[in-house]
């Protein structure tokens, strides 16, 4: 009973519980590599150069590195943000209800209820903070994947350029073999480009390894935050155990309209 006090929610927390949308600022690394594939021509001589330099198809190997639904990190970030907003909305409504009661509810039960609701709001905001941190970690992962995909795509384009140059130089060396010096120049340029391909692939693996370290760090942070959330939920405020005051009167105390 509230003695006629009108208590209404000031926000709608459930409005926050909406499905995450497709991220607008996320570029799929697979899409980036597919676009780079247009630069890495599947011509016979380029394939021979890449096979000679690396012994595998760099584009296919790159796709293996980025296999999976990496966009899920960005969607998860919004989902955690939505849950954080829900927690804040519930806490806001509880505090608004306490203010609406004001002096209308007094007594031992009122004091116990006030402490309970204050503790409840504190726990909800603790959960909100953890969820917002999880959102930030997921955004770090999503942005890292997107940026790494773009960087690897650019390196793939450079590998394609080097392979094309090597293929042309290789063919030119064969055509000018009768001149002696022509073969040396052609084959020498081809060899230089092959070495450049190896160096560029080294940059690819270095970039991907840095991403993996970043993702591993995110996993570690999420695990830590999950442990903290488990502690908060395990220690969630319980309803007051004494519904009546010590003197035997109703624990509702006095009510004034």
C-alpha cells in the first residue's frame, strides 16, 4: 500500500531489448579479400610465380585466416549495450518510485525497503558497468578484425602487383635469352619481385598474428568480466526477511496520503 501515492515508470526499459542491427562501420575481411582477389589475377604465369615464391595460394590462405562470423563481435557489442540500457532503465524507475513515495511511507519496513531498493539499484548499475565494458571489448575486436582485413587486402594487392611484374619479367627474360644481358635483367627483376612477395607475405602473417593477440586479450577480458558478473549476481540483494516491525505492529509502518 502506498496511501494513494501514484507511482509510475518514467522510462520503458524493455524498449532497450531489441535485436542488434547489422553494424554500419564494419567491413567483413572476407569481402575485402574477395575484392583484393580481383587484383591477384589467376593467370597461368602469375600462379606459377606465386607457387614458386610461396608454394600456396596467398588469397586462399588469407581467407582461411579470416574464416568465421567476425561481424558477430559488432552485433554482440550492441547487444551488451542494449542490456546495459535495460539495467539503467530499471534502476531509474526504482529510484523514481522511491522519490514518489517520499514521506508517505514510514516505519521499520519502509527503512528496510529503502535499503533494499538502494542496494538493488547499485547492483543493477554494477551490472550495467560490466556490460558496457563488454561492449567496449567487443568493439575493439570488431574494429581490429575490420582494420586488419583492410590491411591484409592492401598487402594482397601488392602481392598481386609483384607477381604480375615477376611474370612479365620472367617471360621477357625467356624471350630475350639470346641477347645474354636481356635474360639476366629479366630473370633478375623476376627474382627481386619473388623476394618482395615473400617479404609482403611476412607482413601478412605479422599483421594477422597481431590481430590474434588482440583477440586473445579480448577473450581474457571477457572471461574476467564474466567472473565479476557471476559474483554480482550471486550476491544479488534479497528481499527483507522481516515483514513486521519489532514491536509487533505491521511492518508497513505509517502511511500518509
